[in-house]
C-alpha cells in the first residue's frame, strides 16, 4: 500500500465514480475512449466482473489486460509487468 503523502501517490490521478448500475458500462466506455492515450486501472468487486468487462471492452476494440485473484501467479505477474512497461 502506498501512503497518501508519498511522491508515488501524488504522481497519479485518482478518481472514484459511483453511478447507477444501468449506466455503468456507458460511463466506463466513454471514459476509456476519451483516455485511450493513457493507462487506466479499473477495479471491480469480483473476478466475474473483471472477466465480463474486459471481454466487453475488447469487443469494442478497447485493449484491456486482466488481473484477478484466480489467475496463476506467473500470469498475474506477467500482466502487471506488461502494464507497467517492466516486462
């Protein structure tokens, strides 16, 4: 966990959005389309949500990497390294 007063925390923009469930994908899609030139991390409450939204985003031609607790450790680490440009 990164302390709130650290330089690492300050280097990133943090946003929390709450919206009605029926608008959730529309909001996510719009946000991501406007930020295709940036790396974005989206947190979901379940593995099923991660898989659902990543598959849906790919259908709309928005690249998505998935990381969740049910992945094998090496795949989880490789995805993280790919996302962070360390791999």
